[in-house]
C-alpha cells in the first residue's frame, strides 16, 4: 500500500514540475516599462482594440481596425479576455487591471501617471473631459472632482490654475475653447 502511495506522489510531483516549467517558457513578461518602443506601440494598439471590444466589436474586427493581430491582443490584454468554451466567441471582461500610462494636468504642466486598471483610466478620461468643459465655460464641470485623486495624484480643480495652463499651451488636449475665453 505504501509503495502505491509513493508512486502516486512521485507522478503528481513530476506533473506539477513539468507544468511549472511549461508556464515559465510559454508566458513572457509584458511589463510595459521593459518593452521596446515597437512592442510598447503594439501594446498600446492592443489596449485600443480592447476598448473597441468593450464597445461591441469582435476581437478580429477590433484588432484589424487598430493595426494588430488577434494574437497580439491576446498577448498583451489576455487577462481581460474570456472564452466560455473552446471555439466560442472571445469576450472582454467588464474591467481589467492592466497598466496604462496617461497624462493629467499638473501645477506646472502635464503629469504622466500610471493607471492600474480600466476604471482608473476611465476616471482620468472623464476628468480630462471635465477640464475641457470647464475651459469651454461650464463653471460647475470640476465640482465632482474636488479633493479626488487618480493614481495617488490629487487632481487640480482650481479654475485659475487650469486657465493659466491652457493659456500657456500646457494642456495639449484642451482643444475646445469658448468664444468668451472660457470660465474663471
């Protein structure tokens, strides 16, 4: 009896170690800071394809429209994808924890932040949209953002500071300006 148990343990150990070895060789690290410029660009396009998939596109259509292959999307955004059964449609999860590098306004110009996840990235986009609405003349656009942080950085809600940054041209994404010069 003891001999059979030892044999089973030995088989179980050999399977576990071979699986661990296969996982190490099959999955390479895709830490964004260690990627080449070309790979970083492909990762960025794959994240854009992921966003298109969240808006209803299939993986092949989203990949094609963003200039990458479905394989590249799976490589860089695979943790945000799921497939219910083999051969079934690949679907995107509601949110993810992928790292994105974004810019938000800082006191002396744009600050690059590291957003961990799609929810932080969406918050940053909504904040930038609120800044643009403020610069177009909506005085209440920044009220919901007072005292909030994204990726540990406190957001600027002081109208005079944002207006000064826009006048200096330090907010490259503030495309919309009202004819009266914006709010303040």
